[in-house]
C-alpha cells in the first residue's frame, strides 16, 4: 500500500548530495511517500568528514534515514 523507495546507488561526491533535496519531493509526487537515500555512497568517490556530515544532515529530512555503503571509509 505504501511503497518504499530509494534514490539508487550514488557516487560519494558533492554533486550527488546537492541533487538529493530535489529528488526527495519528486519521488513523493509520484507516490513514493517513504523515501530514502544511500547515504555514504556505495559507489566510488572519496571520504571527506564535512561531506559525510552534510550528507547525513540531508538524509535527516528524508522519511527513512539509511546509511548504506560497502567497502567505503564512510562507515569506518
């Protein structure tokens, strides 16, 4: 009844993070009221403490906050 979606695997970079606030309401408009992002970027990119903090802050405004990364220093 209530689909849960996510933005897909993203590269850990500022460009990906700046797109997330636009992507969340767009998903809501097409019926995904429960939406999350793969915070941490499971695909490539580089680790930056400020960048990581900002991405978690952006994710805090999503209905589902999900830190998801594989083999990336973000989770260290």
